């Protein structure tokens, strides 16, 4: 059982309120409260909301659904929120809100500093493990995905009231460290770090640059892939010596970490992604030995062909496996966690379990979310089960919020033309270049200073990349298509920014004319629709939170931008003699902009002032 129930307060929206009223009406008529669910209408031309509960209960009650619906409707007699409540077809209840109720809601949202966002009922401490970059290995498009989704969830959970700690969980401890040490020792054998007797001094300036790492790492990986046994053995040995504390290797490793981390932080900053912690896998290292001892003491560690494993499958959880000789056997599923390899090394899973112990001790999170590729699902299943078995966390406190892959046009994981993975830094510069071109093509940003134009282009580029991620469900495999992401039309980041800039410019012009936003009084269909959209923010945020799914927020923000566009086409804001009308419409523009900008911020985007 999770230690917490996820509930919200300070939340109000028509859907929830009407559902509550309908539920009590059903209860009063002797039915179950759960059928009183009210949803947005399937026919927005006929009504705002609908409830199908009468149809659901009539059959079992051997009653006429239209009669049941009429009884439920009678409970809404005199309800000032409603303009009308109709019984349609076989027994649907169709709710149409009054202008007054919508105006009141709009004004309430306008005076709410949270613009309709809910708050969690119980503040939790949540750790979000995302990004997951590695020393020396360049970040690629897959790392972009976890960074963007993680950043958005971090911001959303925090805004809804949780205490959130975002950890990069820097990959600074595996075999790649040994690879780099050996690779470097071949290139620059004269560096003092390779002397077995090295004890310092430790130069503050790194003799190793990012370019060195970028050259050595791919070369060494290629040798491992090509099964260069000598190299692999040397890399393993160096890794082990590093982990055992050989001073020269430690000093070198420190350089690798610093150089990589600085470069990574630069790329992340350009994307508006920020971590509260840059703990590395190495930071869990001191926890590994005592943890192994503890697992042993608890009888969870089992010898298996010279290695030490933890069995995590429950009785009966098996899958079929084909052996080399063609025979088929049943093996436990998930397979056991490899805690200590036959060479005596701690593995990726060991580090992750030790990290849980460390986080528990240092932070005591109520919930840990891992925003990591779906292809690591089994790994996390092994890690979480081990942690639960050993009592390092309570069932439900560890959660893998997995993400799918970013594919190329051929449907396989995205590659550059030369077959390599596209590096994050290159990707960002490509996007900025494209944003520049698009702005010029569209005749946008012409009056801007050079700096302001560059800032706008950067914001457009980031919005294009991030919104493309966020508008898909995190598990969806989607196709990377920078041209489409960068369009000012359709469901794209640049479209959202463009609508925000239009709103800003209306408000700026209004200011120049001495006009100000005032009390909102809705009357036109497009105004009603816009207020209903604004009212849906609460629910969109709750769903985003509960499902760890920023695409729900992304969808809300997109529909809001569309709703504004429709409103602006139908309802002139700055023209005419009616001062109250102009003030009301300006009020609606200002409210919409505030909610849009909050939504953008929770996705990690920001709109320029001008374009
Ligand atoms: N560094 C890993 C990778 O690039 C991801 C780390 C994810 N987080 C974790 N706690 N294992 O695949």
C-alpha cells in the first residue's frame, strides 16, 4: 500500500462540482453515488456537460431511464449555475451553464493567484530521478526525452505543493571509467596519474578536456564492441582499482566528472532543465558494502555460479526460455538481480538499490519517481522488488514512470545521417538555426533588436523541442521531425508561443490606449467556450499529477491557445464604444494569458514578449 493517498484541495471546476451535485441526487433517489459522473458534453453545440448515469442505473432498477433522469433533474431546480438542464434522447442529462455562473467563475479565476490550480491535500517529499546523463558519453535524443518529461513533472508536482528533489543520477561509476583511464593511458602515458605510487599533487586545472573524452570514449567503446579481450580486461581492472581507491585513478576520475558535468550543465541550461542534485552513481558506493552485508544477513543473497544474486520473482512467476541446445525451460521472471558479479564487482542494479538506501537515509522520500526509458523496465522491477524485500522502501514508494523511444522516419531509434546518435548540443544549435529561419520566413521579429531576436529564436527552438516531447504520452514512440515541430501552425510549441505573444500585444496596445482589464461578463459562445477551457485547468493538472503524464497539461495548454484564437476571431477586444465590454474582454485576455504562461512554465517553456 502506498503510504499516501493522492488527493487535492482548493480545487474547483464545474465538472467536479456538477459531479458532486449529481452524485448526491442519485444517492437521494436510492442509487449509487458513482453513477453521478458529469463530463464535458459530446455535443458542445447542445450543452456544456452531460451525465449518462440514469441510463446506467435504470435497467437494474427496472425503471424508465427518462423517468430516472427527470427525478435527478428535479434536484437541480432553482440551481443558479444552470441556464437549462435537459433530458435528451433515451435519458441523458444535458447541462448548460448560465452566463452568470461562467462570468463568476472567470472572475474567481482572475482573482486567484494560482489561476485555478489545485493543491495537494498532503505535502509529500518526492524524489525525481531523471536525465540520467553519463560521464564522457554524449547525451543523445533519448536523454532529451527523460530530461524534458522529468523537468515538467518536477515543476508540476512542486507547484501543486509537494517538496520535490530532482536528481540527475549522474552515471559516473561504471566500466566507462576504466575505459577512459586505459584509453587515456595509451594516448598520454606520460601523465603522472598512471604511476602506481602517485599521491599527488592534484592539479586544479584538468589536463583532460571534453574533446579528449569525446575522442577516447567512442574509440574505447568500439574496441569493447569488437570484443577486444585485452582492452576489456584492462578496462575492468582499472575500474576495479578506481573503485578500490587507487589515488592516481581517483584524481583522473575527478577530472572526468568535473569536465563532463560542466558541459552537461551547459546543455541542460540551454534547454531550461535544472537539477537540485547532481549525485552520481559513485555517491552510492559507500552504501554498497554494508547493503550487501545486510542482504546477506536477511538471507536474500544467493550464490549463483560464483555470482551473488537476489531472487525477486514470486512463486509461479516464470517465463519460457530457449536454451542454446534448443530445449525450452521455465525461468523466473523477472530474473534475479545480479548484486555482485563473479569478478566481485557491484553492478548497475546494485548501485540503484544502494542509492535507494542512501536516499532513504539522507532525504526520506515518500515517493521516488524514475523517469527512464521503458527498455529499463525489467531492471527497475528487479531493483524495486529487492528494495521492498529488504525493507528499504515500502511497496508503492518506488515508481518507474517509463518513456518510449524517439524514432527516425524509418521507425527505429533516431540516428543521424552517418548512423550516429544526434548529440544534444548539436540538436539545440540545429533547432536554434531552424527557428531563426522560420521567424524570417514568417516575417516575424522584424522590429526586434538583435539580442531580442536571438532570445525569441532560442525560446521558439526550445518550445519546439520540448513541446514535441510533451505533447506525446511519455510511453509513445514518436518520430523526430524538426520541421514539423518548428511550425507556427498545428499542435506545436511555436504555435503556443505565437498565441501568447498575440495576447501580450493586445494587452500592450490596450495599455497604450489607457484601457484596463475589468470585470468579466461572458455572453458570446466563443467567450463561454474559453471560460470552460480555463475552468478545465484544475482537472488537467490533477490528471497530469496522478498519471505522471505532462501530455495532459500539454493538451490543455494547446486547447486553451486554440480557444483564445477562436475567441479573438469572433470577439473584437479593442474596438467599439462600450467601455465595460472592452474591459471584460481585456479581462478575459489577461486571464487567459496568465493561465497559458503558467501552463508553459510548468512544461518548462517561456514565451517571448514580442515576435
Ligand atoms: N545513466 C543511465 C543511462 O544512461 C540512466 C540512469 C537512470 N536512473 C537510474 N536510477 N538508474 O541509461
